[in-house]
C-alpha cells in the first residue's frame, strides 16, 4: 500500500507494442469486500474515545463504466458517553465523466442507543434518486422517505452552491398515526388516566430552507394538527442563536384527552374543564445564547376572554427582568369562577363578581425582588378601578404601596349585589353616588 502513491507519480509507460495487449484503461475490479473491520480512536495513545466495529463493505464491479452496487454496515460507540449506533446502507452509485454522482435505490437504517435507559431510536430512509453535480454545485433528491419515532415523512429536497455556500430548500410532509409513539421517544410520560390510543395521530407539513453564509434556517407554511388542535406559523434561526417566528393556534374546544394532559401541567387548583374555547396568536423572538425572549402583539383566548399585549424577558447579572403590557377584553366571570373556585373566596358567585376587565403595564425584577404595575385598569364587582402599585421583597415579606381610585358607583347597588338589603334613607338619592381615591401601604402586619 505504501508504494502505491509513489508508483502513481511515475511517468506512464509507453503503450505496449504487442497486438492485443491490455492497456491500464481497461483495468476492472470484480468487486471489493471488507468484513469484520474495526477502527479505534484513542486520545493520548491509551484513552479509548470512539470505536467502529463490525465494519462491512461490499461493492459490485468497479471500472467497467457501469453503476456500482454498494452495501455497508457498522457499529459506532462513544466510549465516554455510552452512546451507541448501528448503521446499514445500500445504494447503486454511478459517476459520470463530468463529475456528477448519481445514487439510486438508496436504503439506510440507523439505530441509536443513548445509553441512558431511554428507548432505542431508529431512523429508516430510502430515496429513489439522488444526484450531485460537482461542477454545477447542485443536489437533487427524488422520492426521499424517512421513518422515525413512529412518524413517516416524505421530502422534496434540492441544493445549490453546495461547495461555495451550501443552500438547501424543499418541503416535508409527515404523519404519525400514533402520537403516543412520539411521546415515548421524547420520554414524555402519559397521565395514568390516558390510554395511548386516546392521543390519536399527528400530521405536519412545512417548507424549509437552509443557507450556510450568513447562516439561516427558515421554516414557512408550518401546518400541524394533533389533539384536536391546528397549529400554523413560521420560524427562522439566524446565526445559530437568534430564533424568531409566529405561532397561531386556531380557536378550539379542548378535548378530554388534552384536558388530561393539561391537568398534569397546571396547578391542581385550576379546573381545566372550565377553560372554554382556547386560541393563541403569538409573534416571538428569542436569543438562545442570552435567554432574552419577547412576544409582540400576542393574543390569547381562554375563560371567555381575549388577552393581548407584549412581553419581554431580559436576563441580568442579578436576575431576570420581566416586563410587558396586557389588556383583556371585557368578559363574563362565569368560567373564571368555575376554573379557580378552590382559590377564590368561599361562596363567591359569578353574579357577585360581575363582568371583568384588566389592563396595565408591569415590571418584575427578580434580582431586586420588586414588582411595579403602572396604569392599572380593572373592572370587578360592578366597579371600575385604576391606580399604580409597587411592591418590595415580593418573594419573601412583600410590602405593597401605591394609589388607587374607584370611579363613581352606587353603594346601594353594591350592597344588593352581595344579597344585602339596601340601606333605608330619608332621601332616596342618598348613598347612590360615591367615589374612592386613596394612597395605600400594605405589609404583613399592618395596612
């Protein structure tokens, strides 16, 4: 083997003068076969880091100008983490004099064992035709189908400028008949009240593109359906750390299955069966490096109300800062009273609470342990209130201070709202108009 490079540098011998003598151009190999190959990667000559065992390679005839049948398999192990993988692939490969390479009837399987007790993950892929043109720097993939985690996906993929600046684009349509299989692969445990068949299936479709420089991964036309929900939107990842996009969940009534999943995710004091119709429209952007995140002009529908506004999470040296502004629609309190019955005052009814509305700007500084709410606007108990609130030591012994005002209301009507008889007055107009304005301070032991 060592002599081959040197032999290749020698001048080619003169053509053989004998009639019928074979030339080097006619050299053909019947095939190549490697069995039970082992490759080991060691650090510092004795620390085994990676290993490849059971390496097998078989090809058909080489040098005849015909396409070459190709099969290979191997076992890979990361000796440090315990991760193991088994790979097997086969294809028919043809190389043209122009520099293009065509692979047909490609079949590949990969089994990955993370070594942490999680289920073995298996990926299978097949493609009818893959063409790479080195001169044109293009890639075309036809009939690519993958199966992983119980999901089957059909791909359309093309690439340009693959050597100078790789760019890929295409579309994928995926379907998982059993969403429970996806949950299992993601190590998400199902509530005891649910059976795997209750989850139903998952469908997903999206267009995608990738560009190396500047690095951008983009998903457009996302359309997914599962658990009675339909999710649409788009997303992009720039520079490997700036993620932005837009998620829309159309209005829907949570199914019994989704309610069971929500019960595992929210505090037990919330009655998820009372959430009513749900919907979400949320443009977002976040930095994966710093943890900064923002929601812009989001809309959330739940409990018969629509809440809109903005939200920012900004990491700091002393702690995260959360700020934003929200405004709810004016809505009936029936669903809220049912959903939070266990934490509201005993006996409080929706008729007593009345129509609800809330809005304002807030800042929560976890490092300074403070909360401020400015331009607070609220409606409850038939009263319209406004004010500003500031709190110190929020996570320990909170101290609250601020201003509050209540717009003109009728004390007589407020008494009747709680089932009390109106006060008898000599003048029927008495006690029918009142306003409140105050500064306040509230601590654990005084107000």
